[in-house]
C-alpha cells in the first residue's frame, strides 16, 4: 500500500519552465520601464502581488497598470506580458500528470497565479495537445481565487481540509525552497525540483 495518495503541483518552475527575463522584456514592451524592479521569480509584491493574492480585481490591476505606464493597455497585452514568464510547457510533464492519475493519484494544482496567466493556461493554446491546464488535475487552488498565497500556511491548510486528505499522504512539488519549507511544517511530504530540470523520473523516489 503506497503512502502517498495525493500530489499537489506548483505551475511555474515545475509543470512549465520559467523565464523571468522574458517576462521583464514583455512588460517593458508594453510600457513598464521599471519591470525588472517590480517582478519577482517566486512571490510578487505591490500591485502584482495584490492581483495574485486576490486583493484587487483584474480590472483594478489593469487601471493601475495604465496609470504606471501612462497609456491604455489591453487584456491581450497583459496576458502577453504575464505569460512571458513561461519559456516552455514540456510535454513530458503533461504526460506524467496523465500517467500519475491513471496510477490512482489525486492531483491538485496549487499555484500563486492570476487571471491573466490562467486565461492562457486554461485555453487550448496551453499545450501542444490542445488541452487546457485544468484538464490534467482533479482540483485547483489558485492564489487569486483562494485569496491566499504560498508560503502562507493557510493555503495548504485549505487544500487539506477541502480535499479531506492527510498531510502524510500528500506530496507537494514546488521549485521554491520557501514554499516547500512551509508545506513541510504541516507534515506534507515535499519535493523541490530545479526550474528547467527533468523531474519526471525523480518524482517516483518520493512516491
């Protein structure tokens, strides 16, 4: 009888490969000259953090962005800028998600994210197979919907309670050492792969 029954995955740096420099370039393109100072690879701050924490709506964020750049911006431009974070979506990772579900694991998405990223991620443009991100998971816990951000322990507790699962039977996969440390404090098993690495075989060492 396997110990792990549930697996929660981060999005950026795990399922998709991150490229912060590309995101910075795209935000500069749409007029945010100090994008490098404003953007963080793990946890956003300022209006970027407020958007991902669900403290402000997409409409409020857009209005504030227009104030910062000094001209109007479209939703499409904001999706373009935010998705600059994502360098590639390796098919091997998506195939592994399908394989794990077929093996009986319950899969959750647990991500610090925002409506602009999710508009792309849940579209058919997300993968070469024409499937949206959510189709690979049984449940999702997105920071802007939960109004909580990793590494706040409350988002992990919410997942455990809502899913009615035990920490000892749950593996959390995230490329941020701070996030996996927070999960470990609650007794959740953790795996911290490096952004861009092929972790699809190594995960079985934790299952």
